[in-house]
C-alpha cells in the first residue's frame, strides 16, 4: 500500500491510497458488501457509482460459501467480479452483535454459527488465513469489541486482548509474507477503549507503536453511546495516530457523522446505513432525509433530490418510487440503494474537493445550512 497525504484544511485530510487493485481518494466511504455483494447491486452497479473499495465480512464469508471456495474462483475479486479494492472485517464486530452466540477468551473467540449452531474458533492467526484466501486488499485484525456503556474492568480487558492479538497478528502476517503469502495484502489494527480518554490513549499508543501495520482503525464506537461522546472520543484518539497512515472509523454512520469525523481527521468510513435505509424507504438527500412512504409523494413529479445526478434521480420520480415501495417491487430496493450510495460517495467527493481547496469549514457550514432550510 502507498499512502500520500495530499492536503489538509483545518483538521480535515485528503489523501490517496494505492492498493494492488485500485487508487482510493479520501475521504472515502466504503459501501458494505457483507456477503461479497452490496445488497441489491452487482459489480457493474458499483463501478457505475465510482466505488473504489467495498467492505466484505470475514465471519459471514467464512461460514458461507467458505473462504477456500472463494479462493478457487480467484478470491473476492474473481468471485464477485468487482475489480477494485476490498476491505474485510475480522469477526470482532460479530462477536459483539452475536454476543449470545460467541464467547471471547485470551486466545480468540468461540462462535456458534448463526446458520446451524456449529462451533468455530477464531484466532488472530486464523482470521488472517481466511482473509488470505479471500484476497482482500485490506485485512482487519481480530479485536475484542465491547458494548457501551461498560465497566472499566471489561474495557481494560478488551484493550489488553486487542493489543496482545495485534502483536500476534502482525508477527504472523510478516512471517506469512516471507513465505510469499499475502504479499499484496495490507493489515490494519483496531483501537479500542470505549469512550474513556485514558483507555483510548493506552490502546492507541500501544497499537501505533507496532509500526509494521499499514493503517489504524478506531473501533468500538457507534455501539450505543451518544453522538457527542463518539465525536469527543474520535477527536481525542486521532492525536495518537500516525499522520502518514490511513485512519479508519469503523461502522459510522449518518452523513452528519461523516462530516463531523472528517473534521476530526478521519479518512475512511463504512456503514450499512445507506443500503439498509434504502430498503426501508428512507432516502438521503442534500437537504436531509426523505421518507418515501409519506403520502405526499404519491403525485410528486420531482426526483428524490433536485441536486442529485444519480441514475435514479435522472430517470424516475418520487411518485414512481413511492408506488414501487408500496407495491413491494424489488426494483425499488435497487433504485433506492443506487441513490443512497451515490449520495454518500458524492458527499465524500465534494468533501475532498473542499479540503483540497482549503475551504473545508465553509463547506461544512453550507452542508448544515441546506438541512436547516429544508
């Protein structure tokens, strides 16, 4: 991976990341393709949207169809036909979201499959083996994620485990690269610590001292804490992260969350929000959210967003989309997802342009002003 910091405006950063499969300009939003696909869309849709990187999930792909099978088809790139970059999560979030089916210990995490109840033990080394077979460009290490709020004792255990697993993971990764395995794959560590400044500083300092990591993520946020606490935690944490490596905030979030955390020095984001909300009838626009289920759209001849240039807005009215949603037509899910992802990806492009022009603070004011006038 090659990382170049192109510009700063206030604390916002614009950078370029080059992997074996694509050149990624930041700030960047990574659409979530948990099962090797972004729900309702295919690889051509993602290319039309201009996506340079999408996220796949190690836990889900390990269980179905299996990483060995995916490897037979040329990894995620050959299997899905999406030629640009993939980032794969490690399974740490699934231990949190499927807490009734998982149990961490000092060496890893035991899962009971949510498909059939079969037992699987994830270790720092094992999740990398899975990701080597998936062929992802960026591999996340196994981490110990905890719900918030939580006790100091549990948070302290989380950061101790996460650091220990990070040391094991980077040692294993370097040894595998010496054998010719994963030579074009990059590895990111995940900073934990809840909303505690003390524990975030400890976790960030310990992990960022492991200089062989290609980038660093902030994990364990957007898991129940107030937004203000998330923003404060990110602002505190980024000061301990290297300037010359990517900074990734995991699982975040709304358009407002993206803007606020770009202001705090974050480069990379992912979240299911644009795709999940699309399927539920909520559409993101330059002036806020639109609930297409609202009766007022039944005769509305306007596109979703008059300022949007996506395929959906160029060709279809709010009235038609409202009809498709009420009728339960699958076409709605595709058109709505195209719009929402276009909005997110275009917002990142505009943010980058503002940073390069050193007008970030003005851009941010205008972003919020549009929402006030709606």
